[in-house]
């Protein structure tokens, strides 16, 4: 069976990420909610991904975020699963639990339902961990569920590539 056909932007981002991580000897973990493992799947589509991809956590439920990544339940209650605090905790938890130097985490509302006035469909919070540095961003993507999820993968990987290239987390 042939591999999945990924949009060119995703293929380019995973290739660039591999090119950034391999010479440093760094590995990646993913923590995904709204993408359901798409970032991990895109990464492992590349031959040789086992040299730089450690593991992916699909933590769709709040219980999974707490159990697998160590996100404090009270943080989820206070801020909601789709929040900066939770995205940052997911990224830090993924790197710590997987023993990696680098992680990316996403939590969002892919739709078509589940949105609210404060967090409409298309709202996605990102968390990244590079070394000891954790950073985050929020984006609002347009389109249907598939479009939101694919845009999330592209943005999450692109931003991580830039952080690694810029030396974020360097000793």
C-alpha cells in the first residue's frame, strides 16, 4: 500500500524538520488533540523518521491529557482544554514523558460543532517545547474540519522548524 498523499506544505515542513533535528541528534514527540495524530502521521511518513521521531500522544479527552501528559485537571477546569495554559502543559508533558528535546502540542476546535463565542470553530492553541523553552500561539483557521486540521499540522510544524533553526532551546 502506498503512503498517504500529503499536501506539499506538510511534506516540505516534515522534510525541513527532519533536516533540522537529525544533525543535532534531537528527537520529537507530539501531543495532539484536535488533529488526532495527523502531525505524528505526517512525520512518520518520511523514510528514516525513526531517527528523529520518538512518539506521539493522541490525547483527545481531558482525562487523556491528564493521565498521559500530566496536565493538571484543575488547569483544564480553570482555562478549558482549548487554551494557552493547556497547550503549554501538553508540550512540556510530551517532551518530559517521552524524554525528547523537542515537542509540539495542539488543542483546538476543528468543528463543525463544539465552538463557542470565546472559542469559535477553527480556534487552535499550539504549544512547543525546544530544550527548556516552552512557547505558544493561538490561530484561527477557516474552512471545514479537514481544512482546520491540515492548517494546524502545517502551522505547528513550520513554527517548530523555525524555532529549532533559530536555536531555541540551545544550551
